[in-house]
């Protein structure tokens, strides 16, 4: 039966059905429309970095992206120097920031997810430098460098305040880990604090430039969790935190986080 052969009454019924279907389609699109979330991050391979084509990569990047997309969000990731990321987040420019450790100061500014990864800070050094330390007192003759704005363990911060090192310098540029390794090769620092996976990655990817460097395996403070952080300045930060944690739990339960960590050769046995 063609539309032309329909009676006026039948045409009216067909028109109402078509209109109803159109509204259902519009409603479905609204339900499934994804909200774009601005996400702040700093270059910190292999946790988060850009590949040669400019694509965002890294273990924590894949975890955060997977969780947000499952929750119906589209992450718009912006890479900036870490100090700028934090300043922008505190002004309400970002909904999510990663990867971040907890400090009392930060807990006043952010809500935190459940752990997404773990971080282990160690001292990198020249291979010609013997370093078998147990307490910070053992390092009193060392010229130490660290990354400015990084959330180090409280015991390390106290060691700086107590002047346990011969000198203590902070690196504040856009790639502090890379610059810290350069300080070691130049001989202007004796030890540089770095997350073990990060500086191992940089040494390998910049070979043979840093082949003369290694690290002391003694951790600087306990191994600590990495989190996604939600600035309290962002509207509905608590709702976003709840949604993220629920999605992260599902990612852990179905084994996807484990696969991501193994892909980047990281310890998959997280709490």
C-alpha cells in the first residue's frame, strides 16, 4: 500500500508514527551523547607521553581513557608542564588530572580516585658512583637534584629541610626527568631522584646518550599509589569521582587494567 492510496485518517496515523519515531531517535541521541572532559597531563613516560605521531600513549593514559569512555565521557587530553597542569586545574580548567600522588596540600584541592598504578622513586647516578645507602645520612656528601613540583615522600622532603645533602637543586623545566639525567652526565649532580620506570624508559629511548647511568634500587620512601585527581574547582567533581571509581573497579574486575600494565612491562599486581 502506497502513501498516496491511504485515506486521510490512515495518513494521520502514519504521520504520528513517523513523528514519534523521530522523537525517539532524538531522545536516544541525547541519552548517548558523550560529554567532552578536559584532562590535564604532563609528559611522564611510560605512564603518559606522546608517540612519534603525537598520539597520547602510556599505561595510565590507557587506563584513564578506558575508564572515562566506559562512563560515557570523551577525554580531551592536554599535555602541559606539570606546574602549569596543576595551576590550570586549580583554576577549574581541567576536570581530571593524572597521574598524581597524594599529599596533604593536594587533598585540600583535589578528590582522588582509587589507585590506578604504583610509583617507586629511586636515586639515579653515574655507573662510576658507588651508592649503597640505607638512610639519608649516608648521602650527606652528595649533590642531589629532583623534579620541581613532584609529590615526593615526606621523609625525603624532611631530609632536604634538614640539609642531609651537600646541595639540593630542583629542576622546573618542561622535561625535568630528562634534564635531571643530563645533570648526571654533565657531572653537575651526583644523584637524581626519579621514578624508576620513567628514567629507565628515558635511558633506553635515548641510547647511547645515557648509557653511563644506572640507579640504586633502594626506594625513597614506600612504594606509593598513583591516582587520577578531580579538582574541587570543577563542577560535580564528586559525581565524576564516583563514576570513575565504579568504572575503574570494572576495568580491574574484567582484567583490562592488568593487560594494560603488562603491555608496558609494569607490575600488574596492584591493590
